[in-house]
């Protein structure tokens, strides 16, 4: 797989039926290694190892319904009180981050109301702090580290 703009992590892989799988520490199972999954797993390990978020506060690929359509978010990080702190949208490295990507995460966030947004294709990362009262975003250099 392609080298991404994240720290190096030790991932677990397996081969089965001519497919490569990567172990997801959040879902506690091996999942098919696709380009977007490669990015998602780097994000998860970045959140755990660099940003120090506990595994228990991270959720991966869960369904939500927006305007009667079933969608799936990539990664959500909860606060200890259960509110959503960070919403992450992952794209494959070959996908260019565009306004449509920001529109997608904004639609998801209308329902989830996260404090921070992260959009990444593994090569380029964008971070925002949300302001739901003024309905706008402030771009940041990074998302905050975990602190109780």
C-alpha cells in the first residue's frame, strides 16, 4: 500500500482467499484492505498513539440516516460524557479532497454535532473547529490531543 502522511504504525495483516486483510483494533476484526481502509486505519492509530485518545472512545464505520438515506461515517471520537468530539471523513489517497467532501462531512455533522472535523485522503489533512451557534467552521492546524 501507498505511504501516507502519518507516522508509521505496526499493523497486523493476513491473506485469505486472494485478499489482504488488516486488523481493525476498534472493530476487533480483520477487514479487507482497500485504499480508503488503509487511510482509516492510519487515522485510528494516529488518534490512539499520537493524540492519546482511548480506544473506548473511538467508533468506526457506523450507520446514520440523513434525509431518509442510509450513510456511514468513517470515524467518530466521543468525549467521556458521550457527546461527539471529532468526526473524521476518510477518502482513498487517489481521491482529491474537494468542496464536495466538505459538504459531505457538513451534512453528517448536522446530525452528529461534533466539535471538530477532520477530512483526509491520507496525504492531505484538513481540520476544523465547528461553531454550531453561528453555523460556521474555523480551520485549524490540527485537532486537539485527548485530555480528560
